[in-house]
C-alpha cells in the first residue's frame, strides 16, 4: 500500500503576517535571495495553497496557480507578490466560507 499523503494544511497558517512581513524585506536586502526561508514553499504548503486556488472564484485565481506552478523559477520580488496574492485569495475564500465575502 502506498504511503498516505498528509492532508493539506490551513493556508492561513502558511501565509502568516510574520512570514509575509519577512518576505517583504527580502527584495531590498542585498544579502538575501530567493532561497530565503520566508520565500520557500515546501510540497505540503504548495498543495495547501493549490487547493484553495482551485476552489476560488477570484478573478486572479488562474494567474495565482501559474505563479505557484512557476515558484522555483521566479525572482524574489515576484515570489513576494505571489505570497501577497495567495494571502488575499485565501482570506477571501475564508470569508466566503463564513458568508461574509465583500
């Protein structure tokens, strides 16, 4: 029997304000790079974000999925923008689930 994959994590635990705050400083730090831990997404994190993107009706959901698919090839500033986009879509999806979407 193949090993079971862990269930996706809650993206709000992945896309925290601390992580995004740390990521925002990466493009302006001459010693930082896209290998900065704030910009790294492991397989479970990517899968969790992809699940939310797949369920979202956000107009940039398809673009966000493309950003996620190309993550390892993006420059740090594009990764920061991607994290911000993922966080916005995740927040919107969460509000929609609670019935308080704008």
